C-alpha cells in the first residue's frame, strides 16, 4: 500500500473516514436501498484501490499514484454513480427482458474491467486470473458438450448479469453484506486494534500460558485465535501477532520452521473461531438465511477442538525437547491483567447481545460505543479527535480489500448461476463419486482448497460454495452443514501447500523456507481437515442433538485430538516407541470413524469399552514412565 503525501494524502484520508462514518451511520439509522448503499460503498472504495495500490511493485511510484492510476480512479466513480442516479427507473425494469441502454453496456464493461484490475492489485493476481477464466467460460460454453454446455450470451447480457442486478453480480447480495454487516464489524475491529485490545490478547495469553512448558508457542496459539476472529484475514493476523510470538519461540528453543508453522496454523484458525469468525459468518448468514448466532453456535465445538489439538501438539513437543516457558520478568503481572480486563468488555457485550437475539448490526454498534467509552479509562488509549480519525481511516483501508474481492466474487456467482455451471459441477461430482457421499465430500474438499489457494477467506468461501454447495445439497446435506464444510476447507487453504499464504507470512518472519513451513503448518492444522467430515456425518459436532449426544462427541474428540498429538509428536509423559505411536495413530483413526458413525455413538456400552481401553493405554504409558523414572533414580542412588 502506498504512503501518499501532500494534498492527495488528505483527500484519500477524508474519503476513507467518510465511507467508514457512512457505514456506521446506516448501521444506526437504517440502510439505504440496495443500489444506493452498495453504490456509495464501491464509489469510494474502488477508486482507493487504484490510488493506494500500485500496478507494479517495482516499477510504479511508491508515494504517489501515476497518471493512469488517477484516470482509473476517476473512471471507477462513474458506474456506481449512474446506477444511483437511475435507481428508481432500474427498480421497475424487467431483468433479462428489457433492453439495456448503450451507455449502460459501456459503463458496465468499464466496471467489470476495473474490478478485475483492482482484484489483481489489492487481493492476489490468482483471483484476477480466475475471474478471467470464468468470463472465458461464457464464450467457450456454447462449443462444449454435455453438462458444461451453455447457450451463447451477448455482451449486453453479460454486462446485465454482472452490473445491473442487485441479487448477483458486482452490486449483488454479497457486496450487500460487505456494505452493511461486515463494514460495521470492520470498524469494530479497527477500534479494538487502536485501543490496545490486540496487545491485551497477547498479554492475557502470556499470563495464562507464558510460564508453562512451551509457553511462547501457547501464547501464539491463544492470542492468534482471539485476534484472528476479529481481523478476518489470516495473513494480517500472522503479522499482527507473529512479530512478537515467532522471535520469542525461536529465542526459547523452538525450531524457526516450527515457530512459523505454529503462528500460521493458529492465525488461520482464528477465522473459524466464534464469536466473529472474520467476515465469513455474515456472508454465510446472508447466503443461507440461517441466523448468525446459529452459525456461531454450530461452529463453536469444531473451533475448540482445532485449537485444543494445536495446544496439545506444542505442549508435547516442548516436553519432548525440554523447552521452558518465558521468564517472570517478561510476563505481565496478574494484577495488571485484571486491571486491563475491561478491554474485553466490548467482546463480552457483543456475545451477550447476539445470544439475547439482537441483530449483528445493533450488537456491533453497541460494542463500538462501549469500546469508545472505555478508551477514556486510560490516557494512552483515549480517543482524541486525531486517534478517532485514524481509527476510521484504518477502517476504510481495511474495507478496500473486502469490497473489491466480494465484488469479484459476486461476478463469479452471476456467471455460475446463469450458465448453469454449478449444476454441471454437481452432476460431475455425483457421477465421479458413484453416488456415494464420502467420495463426493473428498472431491468437494479438493475443489474448495484449490479455489481457496492464494485468496482471502471470504471470497474463497463464496466462490467455493457457489461451485461445491449445490453438489452437497443435492446429496441430502442440509444447507448449514454444506456451507460449514466448504467454509472450513476454503479457509484451511491458507495453510495447504504449495500456496499456503499464512505459512509464507510466518516463514518470512521466522526466516525459513516457506514450502517446508507450509507442510509443517498443514500437519499442525490436520484436525481442521477432519472436523468438517464429522459435521456431515454427526450433527452433534455442530451442537445439534441432545446434551448427552453433544457430550459424547466432545469426549470422543478429546481422546481423538490427544491420540493425534501423541502419534505426530511421539510423546506422552515420555518419548514413545514406534509401535506405541502406531497404536496411537490407529486409535485416532478409529475414533474419527466412531465420531462419524452415529449408530455406534448411541451405543453406550460400546463407547464405554472403547474409552476404557484407550484410557488403559494412556495409564500404561504414564505408569511405565513413572516406573522408568524410579528405576533411574534408584540406579543413580546406588
């Protein structure tokens, strides 16, 4: 991102603050009509993509936009302005029946091209290429056979579905979520970021786990999970918390590669962590019609075991390598932690309001207000006019990528919907899987990861669920389960080699090979690849069912993540032998199958036998470790 100077710096700052204040205003007093709300959103943020993000990292000027950038920024204002001015007429036209005017074709084409270029600059070139491939598909589809055939579409029809609609396309429902719910939570995140809450997460993690065995790695896991839920971008989360945790892990004996991998896996999981889950949960709520609080409730158990798994892994490797925690002088005192605990009140209030049934709009606005008032408790965080301005400016900057990527994803949804590509892919998956659920899930998993590689989680999820969602629902999977399944894998693409963006960021801080770091992060995040399958086969994992069913799956998963950690790290109270690690791996695999087999899950006697047998194995390992310790002590005495 450029660091502008002179009058242009102040102009851009005013625009960014203005769009943030606009979104806060509409959250309090009510949103405008779709084309107006979304038009203002993109009218401000799309030009910012050309003014703040250079076309080329090396060749473009770093402190000012080029003449071409300024021209594109001005051009980007025209399409949304036209839609807003003609909103009344466009609301009454018959879509796909009334002809579109020549000026609408020209402006729509300009808007499409500018979105693709903005995606290339702001998001990643890979997403721009993907957009190009989907537009290319429109022209080659009439020449394809079978399920991939689609009738020819004229240029005006392409422009209409991408530019004129408010259900899909650039100004469709996806950008609508960004211009309403997500924007308010981005502002909330900026307020928390500028009021030392992110720093408090790290201090809290230090206080909870810093002095324990492997403390620095546990700090990374806890703080990244807390901060990542708010930030919504894994790469940004790695840099926000990793600059502290990775050097600390390296200093106290962790391998640099492992340190980078821990931070990458933990930061990526933040997007799966309630109560905010980045921006993805709001988009999911809009697409599925499922209330936001139900999505959060369904995702909670999975997120808990994802982080439990990583914590166990770092604990076992710390014990295995005799790594100590951080020193007392580096840990913030518990007194100070308690004194600063008021910083968590906005998050607590947010959760309470959501549970009580308030809309995400109202809950987020109250959380922002509470955050603002709490800043006056400390002179170092007091919201002076300058700091308030900077906070709104940061909100605007954070919205640019979301606005651009969601506009691009909206165009893909239009293409997939109106060409029938989604139904074609669903048919292919059903055909290749032979109608069996597990092979179909595997195919959708690979599709979601492939589409999610190199992209932020929100557009990755939108694109992946547009392709993979219909295939799951046609096989009898309910909507929320299907979306959570795709959501997990679109996010876990961030730690899936070879394009594991979060691992690349962790490797850059740790100074290690990014591919090797990516594979290590992938292994740490392994439980995350198992949880979505359990969502599908056992609704109790989504907190659906009786209390006993949910408790049972929780116990099974606790044993499962324990045995996975033992198998991978080769440690449980002592170094494990090869055959013992094999037993642990076999037990973990069996527990995954048990968690997915609802019939056996309801057989209490069978569960008691399984859990009793596994407990005996763990007791055997512990007793043998104690016996060996006593023998060693006796030998030393003699």
